[in-house]
C-alpha cells in the first residue's frame, strides 16, 4: 500500500446478522422507540408470507403497521409519488424495506419525499438531498443488491424510460437486519440472478479506479465466498449455511461498491433496465464477460487474483494468461447457473444501441472503470453481447 495515499470509507449502517432475527423485529423496534411502521415490500414478498412472518409479533409489542406494495420490479417515480401520499397520511416514524433491491430502493425514495419536496429527478447524483430523512430499516430477502448497506436509491423515470440513481449519506439505512432464514426456498432463477449481481458488485468495485485497501479486501473476500457458495445455494435453496454466506458476501460487496463505485457494466445495465425493464442481475450477467475482456489489460494482476479466488489454477502462467482465467471462471459459473449469455434472448434490439450507449454515458457510472472507456467502447461491449 502507498502510505501517502488518501482515501475514505463510509458505512454508518448497523449490521445485525441473526438467523430468525426478522421475526423479532417488533422487539427491536420497541427498544428503539419506534411504534408506527411503514413497511415497504413488493407484491411477491408479501405473497410469499415473509411479511406476515415479520409482522406477526407487532400486536404484542404495540406496533402499528401499514404495508405498501404498489410498485414495480423496477420502481417508478410515479409509484413512489403515490406511495409518499400514503406515508404522510399515516404519520409513520420509521420505514422498513423488506425484499430485494426494489423494496429497499422504494423505501429510500419514500423516505426522501417524507422530508423533501422533490421532484425526485432533482436529487439524481451524489448528495443533492437537502434534508435528513426518517430512519430506514432494511431487511434483504435475496443475496444480491446490497441496498441494505448503501446510500443509493435506483428508480425508473417512467416518462423518460431512464434509470436514475440518487446517492446520499442520508439514504444509508439505520439498521440492516440480515436473516438467512428469509432466503430459504428462493426460486433457483432468483438465486442465480441476484447472486451474480452481488458478484459483479464485488468485481467492479475491486477493479474500480475508486478502490481502496479496505474496499479491495471486502470485494475480494466477497468474490471468493460467492464462488464457493452460489452453486451450493442454487442447487439447494434450503441450504441455510450457503444462504448465510451468500447474504454476507452480498453485503460485503455493497460496502465495497458504496465507497469504490462501480463501472461500465452497471452504466450499461442501468440504461438497458430503463429502456426495456429488464431484470438487473441478468442484464449485468450478459455484459460481464465482454466488459472483463475490455478491462483486463488495465490491471492483469487484479484479474489474476479474481481467477485465483474463484478456484482457477494459475500457477506458472504469465500475468495475462492468469488474468484471462478470470473470464473463464465467470463463463463456467454463468453456464452452471443456466443464465442467458446474449441479449437476443432478452429481446434487446440492435437499432436501440445508440440510445443505450447515450443513456449509459449520462449515468457517469462508467467513469470509474479501470480502463478509459468512450462511447465507442461501450458500444463494442453492447454489440458483443447481442
């Protein structure tokens, strides 16, 4: 490490890892003096019975609860505006986001409008929210987005068909409650897609120009843990140990990218998600090998370490050949998880490539990619992925 290098690391969220902890949420809320809960969970999470399990003890602890689930897989600004009216009518004192990134991002966006007049588009980018927001508790039910420990809310501007990211220290949840039991019996397709999202969070933040010694250690440990556990969890969704390891790895990856930032994969994925409403983890997965091929020559030593922690034998290989094994490792993983490898499987149209690239550039997320990337570079990655 260069001792003269200056860096910062922020993660103000209190992390509680507790099997069965979600069912004891009422006791935790009471201890903190919160009695009026606004619980945000997508329709699938509500239907799964997870919300009922979490709220079953609320009556005993004197907690009132309003459940809001009227939003999309990729939450739109229109839905958030409607939800904010419900929140204000109920005068809730804490928001609880339960689910994947959609639920937690929606909870954060609702928190913004609780104390800020908006519009939400005005807050796109870093630290533009003027007023602090109500406390947020995040309870992930997938191991992927890491929204439980980052200060971002990703929303779809449904008028522009554009995904925007609002980032602020105000948006870090007060508490992240990690309960592996909530992940048991997830559909294998969800395990695969969200797990790959976590892997890509770790990988992009590890190679990011914004990486620091702290984020690098978190990211590399996350990559190794995901490589060791995702196949086990995919093969047997009732494997509680694998679920817990994936949940921790996802959280560690988010702690890394929340500080180091991401790169060209997420710039393009946000653009594609806004235009086509595609599942985020699957979108990132299709882009991954092609983006790695683009970035590899910028830091072959880091790519070699990725290959090593993913189980590749790189002993005796040159730096470049060892680095290329990282791409082989992710291709094997994608195949084992039976995920799409081309966008033609997802109905992405070639004629939309210029718009995809233009919207990706607007995000600015690509700017921390380790290899300088222009609009032409982004276009080459997209075209290779079609």
